C-alpha cells in the first residue's frame, strides 16, 4: 500500500477544505463547493488507495464508492449520498451560468466535506489495520 501517497492525498483533502472555508467566508460559494468536493474526492481517492484500487474518473469514483465502501459496510450510506450530491453541485458550480447556488447550500456541502474527511481517515485506519 502506498502510504506516502495516501498521506499526501489526505493533506490535499485538508488543504482544499480550508480553502473552501475561506472562499465561503468571503462570499465565493460556488468556488467553495468546488474546493469542498475536491476535499472529498481526494479523501475518497485515499480510501480507494488503501484498498489498492485506482479510479480514473469523477463519476467512476462516485459510482464505485458505493460498491466498495457502502455496500460492504465499511462506511455508512449517507457518505455515499454526500459524495454524489457534492459532485453534482460541483459540476453545476463550475459549469453552469444559470444555476445560483445559495450560501446555505455551500455551507451544507462544507459541513458534509468536513464529516466526510474525518470519516475517511477512520476508514483508512480500519482498512490499513484490518
């Protein structure tokens, strides 16, 4: 297991979460959602790597997350939903010129990302020692 790469992914997840918090505080909700999603993306990628799995696309990561972690009972189902919703909102935030994402939606995604990152750390420890 490439523990150094897992550690780097978790550091990247933490940094993106901090950036998301600063962006939200300064009124950039769309960009905050994007950074929060990438925090979850890097955390999920680290989880996959702990199982020696590499996923190539965002949609692939979200879909396979359910199979590898939720369906096997390694993580609660709501974390799969959190990841899916964040990916969808990130896509809207990054590419839509019509959709206005509210500050409340952005704050909720950041709260979810914080919980996701904490839970990912627990899962990685369990997979690494299980």
